[in-house]
């Protein structure tokens, strides 16, 4: 009887440990580690700047696609430059080149909002899996200028079939970090 009780205690303890770790990983993707795979590159600091800009929303909760997406604006470069007059050509060219291939997104450092990563397989079920989430977010890779003090990112959010938008976000690096200069809405539904 004591042996059985002891085994049940061990199983319960293991179950609680697994449950705690799964919940923590599922519900929050914050982290500050030292390479691209775990989120300590300039791209990830830009992502955290963009996502943290939603702090005005009370308790924002987002679901983030686990891989980047590409929005090709190569036919509209003059339109983009008209809205972002300080955007350098090498930033545009880098964005268009680097986004030819999607990459996996993992931990984003310094998030001050709740954000969970969802894989491609479950993306269509995001609202079912995360009923409290405000939106499903997609990000592109970041296009940089040669000096790496200018960044360009495509950002889309999907809340419902007729509540979605796509934006280009232009950022500059200053002493205190990355600053959003301007956002340009490219489409809305």
C-alpha cells in the first residue's frame, strides 16, 4: 500500500512539472538569449519594439506565426518611398532579398505583452487554441541598410475574416534602441 502511494505521488509530481513547463512555454514567448535561434539579434529587438507598441491596448494577447512571411512590394517602390522619404535604397533591397526565404521565429526578447507562438499546422485553429487572443500576427524578416541603423518590416494582424490588415513598418536605431518612425497600411479587410 505504501509503495503504491509513493508511486502515485511520484506520478503526480512528474505530471505537475510537465504541466507547469508546457503552460509556461505555450503562453509566453519572452526570452533573452544569445543567437538567432533563441532571439538575441537586431531583428528580434525590432520585433519586440513593434509588439510592445501595442501596450496601449489593455492586456494585449497575441498569437505569433512561427515563421516569417513575405509581402512583395517591388512593383510599388515609388509609392513606398513616397511615404517613407528617409528610407534608403539598400534597406529596400535588403528587405526584398532577405525575404525570398521564410525563417523560423522563436523567442523574442523583452516582450511586455503576452504573445504565444503557433505553428503552421495549427494556424487556422488559433482562436480555438487561444480564445483570449486579440489577433494572429505575421512578421517578415527585417530589411536593414548597410549601417544597420534602419529597418523595414512587414506586419500583418488578423482578428476575424473582415478584420485584418497589413502594414510596412519603418524603424530607426537611436541611442535608446529601435524607434518606429512610421507605419504604412498596405491593405485592410
